[in-house]
C-alpha cells in the first residue's frame, strides 16, 4: 500500500504537484484569516465590556452626587430651628423697639421653637451681657441652626447671632445711661407772627427716629428766654436749642457745622435760620420781601410774570410781605424803567430784603443785577422761555424754538 501511495505521489505531474501546493497554501491562509478575525472580535467585545463597566461606575457616582445634592437641598429647604432670647430694658420706654428686627428674622426660612425675654438688670441678663460682650440693650441673641440663616444687623458671636441695638435711643450698659434722649427748646418772639415756625422741623426729627422727650417753647421776653439769649449769645430768633443727646445721631452731627454751633455744655444751637426772623441786634424782622411785577398789558402773548413768584417761594422759600403789579405804560412803570435802565418786560424787581436769603445770591448773578439801593432787578428774561417786549425797539421777541429730537 505504501508503495502504491508513493507510486501515486511520484506518478503526479509537476503541474498537479504545484496545484496541490497552492491548495494547501490556500487552506493555511484561510485558517490564519479566521484566527485574526476571532482575535479582533474578542478585542472589540473586551473594549465594549470595559466601556460598559466605566459607564456603570460613572452612573453610580453621578447618582451618588445627585443624591448628595438632593439631600443637601432638602436639608437647606427645611427651616432653621432657632431659639430667641431678648435682653430687654422695661424702664426705657423711649428706647428703640426691636420688634421690626425680630419680625424680619421670623420672615426668613426659620422655625422659632423657643422665645424668651430677660431683663438686662437681672442676673441672667447680666450673665448674657458678659458672655457675648453686649454694650447696648435691647439686644437679641439667636442660637440653634444659625449657619442656615443670614439676617442684616446680626453678628456671629461664638455659638450665637447677636443683634445689639445701634439706633438710639438705647441703654449703654457700660455707663448705665440711656443714650440718644433729646430735649428741644424753641426760643421765639411771640410778637413776630411772620417768623419761621420750627414745629414742623421738630416733627420731622421725631419721624426719623430722634428720641425727643420734650419740646418746649420759650419766649425771649421771659426770664428763661433772656437767660438763654445771654448764655448762648443768640442773635436771631426763632431758633432751636437741642440737648447733647443729639450727638448720638451721626446724620445730624455731620451736617451741623453748616447749621449751627456746639456749645461747651454739649448743647446744639441753630444759628443758620431761614427768614423771616427777628434780628436781636437791630430789633427788626429780617426777610420780609416786596415783589414788584413790571408788566406790559399790551403784550398779550408775553410770558406769565407770576412764574417768578413760584420759583422764589418753592426753591428759595422767600416770604413775600407784599406784591405789586406796575405797567410799563404807567407813570410809575416809566419811572422804574428809567431809574433801573430796564430793557425788557415783563420782569420783576425785588426789595433789598431779599439779601437776607443768601442761597439766591449766587444764582442772581447770572440772571440779574443788584442796584445801588439794594433792589434786585431781573434782566435776562430770555431764560423764561416766553415772549417779551424789547423796550428799546418796542418789538415782541419770541424765544428760539426748542430743537426736537430726531424721530427714529
């Protein structure tokens, strides 16, 4: 048999042998291709498996982060559990109340489980004052979940949020005095019915929170009034004298140098007074002004000269004792035009008492003149944006039209 196989092999022609070799080589290459394809498939499957595992890990971590954030959000959404302790001063009926402060706190996302009040003079109050270094009462001490709440005016102090009253009046526990209590005295001349009345000014002080405990009116003819005039060298009345408790109000202290003086006893004296007032050195009432309207009755389109009155009263608080209307065509009007060399009408003339209103002086330099007899003459009538007559040419002058903004 072996001889037959050998014979069969040797009997093959070269072409048959070559074909057999090609056939064998083809089977070998096909086997290698199959193995390579299988390897690639396993590699892809392995990579996908790794990606899947990574994604599962990332999803798990993301779920954990979301859960943590949700837990934190849920915790934040829950109201802060707090305890409130108020240190009160029942004897100080004028002290600024902390009710608005406490009300604002309770409007936050909080739950006040316990609220108590203790008198500052009690042992419990003294202990809290010492523990938290409190200087003014009334005060509020908040404990509990204080990290979950933020309220204006409260300062963190150890385990608490502390609000100590800083708006007077309050009790200073160091000096045991009530700071910010103010007595106000109006020094007046009751015979001056046109003089400035400070009643509304005092009411304004009360409205802004000044602790006015008394408001007295003293006439300069009384013994007390004479003593006050002499002690503080008062030159004008009416005026206001305020006790040194006003020093605890910074907004007033800062502006006071422009208003008055601070005396050696700490009292505040108003020196800058808007007219009318009585000048004690002359005995006269300063600031009673006469306003003369110089008009042109023939100019029906001329601007309303009474607009000047509104400006003088509203902006400069000028007190008009008398108002007169004079036509340029009258004898008196012609005399005024000639005396003051007036070139335009309508216009106004103000009596020399207007000098008692210093705020008007700077503006007047731009629009008018001050004559040798003290009369103020309004000259730049063009600023009134209305028709007027040029008395030199007898023509009606119309103001230039105001440019209108271009339409889109």
